[in-house]
C-alpha cells in the first residue's frame, strides 16, 4: 500500500495482516516543483519504486512525451518513498 503522507501510517490491522505500507509526501513534492497539487505524478514515481516491474525510465519518457515536463517530480516521488 502506498500512502500520500509525510508521516508513517501503519495501523494495528495492517500490522496484524502483514500489510506493507509505504509513504511519500506527494502533495508536498507536487507543490514544491509544480506549484499546484498534481500528487499523482510523484505517486507514479513511488509506484515505480515499490513495484519494480514498472520502469521509472519508461514512465518518465511517457510523461515527458505527453506533457513536456514532470520527469523531475516523478523522480522525486521515486526517491522519497519510505517503508512504514
């Protein structure tokens, strides 16, 4: 589970069921780089990090071809993912 939050968010139920959780401050990253809330971009970076079958390079290429920017935000999301 990937959570958009600055803080760790692990509930008792998640611990009991053995659910791994990751967190990334996608909202903060988005505001810092894009000056607006496009949290989905850093969340996609986090997804690439957690699920290694998804290539960061391919996601970055697709994002930049479609929108002309956003690669740095995607990479920041990738780098900022934390377990817990």
